């Protein structure tokens, strides 16, 4: 069963399984994960 979480980087809500990495780190996408680590992707 999926649960709703709020991304700590962009503030968007996303659905994930509670045991998924996205649920554990609170980030909805690879782009938000990179931004949270201080890496910014050009062209986004």
C-alpha cells in the first residue's frame, strides 16, 4: 500500500511505499535528491 509524502526539496506531494527510498529520504525525484545534495542539473 502506498502512502502520501511531501517532498522536502520542492514541497510537492508524492505517493510511495513506506519502505521505499523516496519515503525514507523524503525526496520525490532524482532531480530533487541532487538539488538537496547541492548538485544542480542544467537544463531543468
